C-alpha cells in the first residue's frame, strides 16, 4: 500500500475480520494527501456505512460545525476511523477487530505524516495513550512516538450532553494555535535560524536562550510534568496541568 488511495482500495475489499459480513460499504477515510490535520474516530455508523464516507451523520455535522468555528472545512483535513467497517447496531469494536484493522490506520498515518492527530473519543485516544480516561487526557497535547496527539471527546458525546459539547468546543478552539506552533517547530533548520536571528535583537536572558520554543509557549512545571510522564505510557508530555505563577498558558 504505497498511497492513501491504495489503502482505500484494499480496505474496500477487506475480509480480515467479522465486521466485513455486516457492512454495506467499508469506510476507508477521506481527505487530501497533504492534510496537516488527521482526525481519528471510532468506526462507521449507519450513515457512514450507507455512504462509504466517514462522519456524514449527525456527529459528522457537528464535526463540520466545529471545523467551521476554527475557519476550516472538512476538505482540508483527513478523517479516518479505528475500524473501517460498521460494527452491528453501533456496538463498540472488540479488540480483535481493532487489531485486524490497525494495519490500515497505521499505514494511513505513515503516508499522511500529519502535523497533528486529533483523536476523537476513548477508542482512538487509547490507541496512542492506553489505560487513561479521556476526561483526564482531553485538551492536552502529547507527543507519542514522535507524533503529536491531541485527544478530545467524541462529537457524538457532545450531541448527547451539553457539558460535553462545551468541552469539545473549548478543546477544538485550541487547534489553530497548536498548528501554528507545530508548523514553526517543523520548519527546516535554515528557517529556524532566521527566526532565531530575528528574535536575537530581543536579547533574551541565558536561561531563555536555552529553552526551546515549545518551553516558551507552554512553560513546564518540572514536578507535574515529571509525575505525569511516570504514569503515562506516552513518551513525552508536552503540557503541564497549570502554568507556574506569573506565566500564562497560551493553549
Ligand atoms: N462516529 C465515528 O466514530 N466515526 C464515523 O465515521 C462516524 C461516527
Ligand atoms: Fe477489514 Fe477493517 Fe473491515 Fe475488519 S473492519 S473487515 S479489518 S477493513
């Protein structure tokens, strides 16, 4: 599978787990090959199964509203799911189904190489950060095996409960700022050098000079960051719980 289109072709005829038996259409995922932002949901529902496209039912409408709220449209982002075929009666996918299907999502992530992965709900969040509750993880950026993961609650939960909707909206609003920071971080060294040169005129203190851009934007509090790393299988925690006194948390 050398392209995203090829992944989709293979998915469309896959029979590697029992979910193939009940599907109308497989739902490989969709979006531009160069999308910076990847959303990962759980699995197709009724409408997705009918149309062969991800997030086209009520949860999809909410996702589109959320994208609009940050000035984006769905054709700018890649949207995928943990399992590509609809579980019967919208039951949760079981571990053997997730395991059988993970090769497709793994390849999609490799080929897309997105700047930011937004995991929607506990299933896709658990793929990167297992064993922790989504309510603890939501709204914080983490780096896991070199990928930047931003968990939020599933849009379908926001349709059921007003307080969840508010939490999802609050987390979504952080996405443009995260993308800005990640874009700067991923710039080639020559451009970073230019930024450093331009900012040299501000004459930062030696302590400031030794900190990375990330630290400046999201200052770490060693105690909290350290303890969170210990209890998290994620290889790095990028954001502290609270900024140190006198420092502002930007996102
Ligand atoms: N919910 C999901 O998790 N994925 C979809 O594609 C649609 C609804
Ligand atoms: Fe294949 Fe995934 Fe569909 Fe199972 S859910 S049949 S592994 S594409």
